[in-house]
C-alpha cells in the first residue's frame, strides 16, 4: 500500500483560522462586557482563557476544512534539548519585557492587561485559575494557530515570511498597544523554534513559561504594569 503524505497547511487554513480567531475573540469581548464592571478579578479569570479557547477553536476549524490530521500542523515529538531551550527563552523573554516596561519604552497609555493582573492578585483560587488559563490553555491555543497553521503555511515563502510575517500577525492579534511589540518579540522566538524543530511543543513551552512568569510577577506585585 502506498502511503500518502498529507499536504502542509496553506492559505485556506490560514484564512479560516485567522477569521475564526477574530470571530471568537469578538464573542469573548462581548461576553466580558456583560460581566459586572466592579469585578475585575472575575473578568480576569474569564479573560485569561480567551486566547486559548479562541485559538483552539480557530485551529479546529482550520484542520477540519482539508487536512484533518494533526501531524502536518506540528503535532510531533520534540527533543528534550529544545524543550529546555524553549523554557529558558521564555524566562529571557519575560526579562526583556520587564526591562522594556520599567524603562517606559512603549507606546500607548494605560494597562491593557489590568484585569489579568487583578485576577493574579485576587487570591489563591483566582490566581491558579487564571494561571491555568494564561500559562497552559492560552499558549496551547495560540501556538497551534499562529505557529502550527500560520507560520507553518508561510514556510513555503521562506524564513522571513514564516518567522517575521507570522510574528507580526501574532502581535497585531494582541491589539495595538504596549502588548504589540512584546507579542511580536515572543512570536519571533517561538516561530524560530518552530522553524528549527517543526514541532509546536517547544513553542507551547516557551509561551507557557513566559505567561507563567508574567502571572507570578503580577501576583507578587513586582511587575511595573
């Protein structure tokens, strides 16, 4: 029997995934607007799951339209060495972020992640719940979409498109605020790892360590934002 290699993700998966992500994030935004304005902790707990649920739903839609198998999207084992490198890069990314924030090198005003900080500082249960959403669910959902689909599909145009363009889209998906350049930075590191390994798991580890460090620093009141 001749085995047939599944095709790589391409524009149909990219357009489907990004469109569904935008729709699901809009639904989340509308849902958050219905929560009591005087309960930022509750808003933060719910908001911490937004990227993960929207990303996973968008990824599922992208998979369903044509390829319908996970391996071409980067669901393959990664060497332990790369998982360790990814974890160290996650810590380094947070260190760079802290330096940027403390030195005021950003554009825009206010804190676009104030409700996430409120959840991290709201007690043990809100912290653990938002940590699960922000450092586990969100890294998985966003990485399978932005690296497993977008960066993967644009690999055919070369490393600059796969790494640079996909990271820019990842940043824009986080909003035009202080978060944009930081998200682009995290996206670049993650996309480079995906480009080198072909696996989404080191990307999930990097993203998870970064978000976890951010939540921990927020809970300890050592973040400048």
